[in-house]
């Protein structure tokens, strides 16, 4: 799977003020398609204050049809910074009481076959989501 072949469909965008610095945080969501088939969806969160708040991209894959079990769909957290992208672990508060999907942490993804697909999806988001164009990473 090459990022060039992945279509990014931008869905809702919400802007809020950060609790700590009051600068605008943008929350965006979207779908990822490959050859017109749904392969996953994602959220992006980034602040005007990108020096203190790295943009976060969450990618969700698997079966997101209504009523599909949590162990048939997965979520991954990626931090985007000037040197590139890094996998993160989910926070305890994200994992706690989450019966919607399976949280994949860094070690679950690194070196797996899924990792390559994930980076293609992340590259597609970074390259094609127009909301990220306003972001200047320092
Ligand atoms: Zn802040």
C-alpha cells in the first residue's frame, strides 16, 4: 500500500481553545479510502502553539460497522514533529472503560506487518489533509 494511492476524505472540523495556553486547537476527522474501499478513519489534533503541543494523529482500522466487536477494530496514536512521526502509547484515560476498539501501543505496532500500512496512511493524512497545510512545524 502506497500513500499516494490512499484517498483522504476530510470530515468534520472543530476548533477549541487550549486549556493551558488558550491558543486555538483544531480537531479534524476524516476517512481513508484505498481504491474507493474504506480502509480506516483518523483524527488530527493540532495547536497554533505547535512548539508546546505536537500534532497528534490517531488512525483507526478494522471493522467499524455498527455493532462490530472491539477486538475487530484497532486504534493507533502517532505524534508528528519536526523530525518526523513517532508511535505513542495510549493514555490510561483513553484505555480505561474503552469498549469501542482495541488500543494498539507502540510495541504492538513496531515491526509488525501492519506498521507499513500505518505509515502509508499517516503519510497520506500529512500530505493530503488540507487542514494540516496551515501547520508550521518548528
Ligand atoms: Zn496549550
